[in-house]
């Protein structure tokens, strides 16, 4: 009796991968890994077939694909020991990746809840002013990794009005488009869709996507409502060079899990306000004294005698014409 394969269709794909002119081994390995880590547990037969298929592909793909698969399996708790050893990962009894100390210390596991004060209740109804938004934007992008984690942690209780949530239908469409663009490493379309979904200027969207730290991208994806596993794939595929860093992917994944939606929406409001402040500063130098130049000095009309204040009016006689 023939046993049904836990991963149907992959035998045909493996045969296709060996045909001349068709090399789908990198894509095959990534898809196989994504399917495997989507399940919390596997049977012995599933694990055995995953080990067999993956072992045949690991040494035949490029370094970027191997690094992406390594990063994906490094945060999965049930990676087979044979594959972990093949990829140079630590075994399950040890810590898989370096501990992100800055996130552990900056973001406590639980924050004590307290009722908002009267001042916070009054201030929470006020929008963020453009100048304040510009200061928060500059401070965030100029901060280090640890400082950014502290900023995001403190914003959770800040008396600032967050931006409105993206509508669920628009958010679902944006998540699907962003996921496909990241999988294809298409940063241009990814940036365009991000700006459209979050109503950001082109410059602000490019700044978020190109940020090397990744915290800005985490805030943007949380504002869209992207699920955590999809965000991990965005980290690995959007920029393969950055996605090859296991420590970076693990650190940002932990940050994303603890990041609150309200904090992400506050950062979104700050990015929008910073754009308004930048536009105001650009045109203020030309328009700040426009009212003074708009007023025109009154010119005396010719042909009429001018009378100085305090002087007597000229007297008229009957002979004047």
C-alpha cells in the first residue's frame, strides 16, 4: 500500500526542478519551510519527509535563500535536529538565537494598568500638533535600538490622539499586496502600497521602508493590522540582506508581539504631522510677511489741493469761477 505524502505535489515539483532551464529550488525550499512552520506539531512521517526534502535542497540553493530558511527555522520551536545541525542552529535545549537584551529590559512582560488621570483624559481628545509630531518623528529616527524601544513603550500611555484605524476591507487588501511585494523583494511597489494604505507621503513611506533598524516598519505593519507570521516573512523577504540576520528578525518579531496598536497609530499620526510641519516650514519663508506687502500705500490724487490739518479752508467770493 502506498502511503500518502504529507506534502502532496512536491514530488512533481522536485522532478520539475531538475529539468534543464527550470530552477525552482530556492522557491521550493522557501515554500516547503513556510508550510512546515505553519503547524504547531507534526507526525513522525511528516518530520521525516521534511528532513529528506529539505536536506536535498539546502546545499543546492543560493546563500540568500539558505539564510532566509535558517532565519525562519531559528524561531520555530520544533525544527528537526538534523536540519538544525545542517543549518548551524543550536539544539532545542539551548537558546536558539542571541537574546535581544534591549527588548527584554526595555519592554517588561506586563505593564501595571491604571486609570487615566483627569489631565490625560482632557489631553487625549486633542490632536497632535504638527510641530510636536515633527519633534517626535526626529527623535524616533535619530534614536538607537534601545532608545526606540523605550519610546514605543512610553507612547502606550502618552496623552496623544492616535490616527484612525485603517478600514478592515482596505487593510486586508493592503496586507495581501504588501505580502506579495515583500515575497518578490519589490521594495518600490511595497513602498507605494504602504503610502496609499496609511495615507503617507512618498518621502515618509520611503523613510519607513528604508529604515535599517526596522522599528518603523514594525509600527507601520501593526497600524495596518498585519499578523505576526506575515510580518516575519516581510522581514525576511523584503530585503534579503537584512532578512539574513537572525538576531534582527528575532528582535523585531519580539518587538512586534509586544507592540500595541495604539502606539503604532500614534507613530502614524506623528509621521503625518511631521509632513504637515515640513510643508509649512517650506512655504513660511515666502508667505510670513505677505500681508504687509499686500497693503498698498495710498497715493494723493493730482489736481486737488491738499489741506494740512489745522489750516483754514480757503474762502470763496462771488467772483470765483
